[in-house]
């Protein structure tokens, strides 16, 4: 039997705001974070089923290395979830603010498209 893959994650006190903001600044990664906030833990492939595997790996690795997500291997799956508690402890309200701003921007864009 093959041992499960292991991933390195920053300790909560090593999560720094510039890296988190950089990770959240890219629309594709921000959409992944939004999906995780809605669904909880998912197989990483569900975050970008139409993306090339290398692109998906790049973006999920950046989110993991910045401390935004926690990744664990489960058989052939790569399960990923938000580090909500760690982010809230380090930067209270940040994740909720970013996600609500994202939702507001998306709804404004949709309203403009309909007009």
C-alpha cells in the first residue's frame, strides 16, 4: 500500500498578510476560495475541472503555501479546504470581507451585462 501524500503548510503564526493578499488577488484563485467557502472540503479537481492539471496544481499550491488552504491526500484524491479558523485568528474578518466584496463585484457585473 502506498503511503498518503503529505503536504507542507505554514504554521498559523507563519501566515503573513502579503502572501495571503497575493494569493487572493488572482480571480481564478479567488473563485476557488469562494467555492471552498460554499462547499467545504472538496477534491481539488472540482475547483477547476476544465483547467490543465498543471494550472490547477500551480494555483492550489500557491493557496496552500500562503496559508489560505489545507491540502491532504486521500487515495488518488487531493482534498482541499479553507483554513478559516487560522485566517480568522491571524486576520479577523479578512476572508469574509474579501468574499463579500467579490460577491458584490460579481453581482454588479451581472447587472451591467443585463442592462
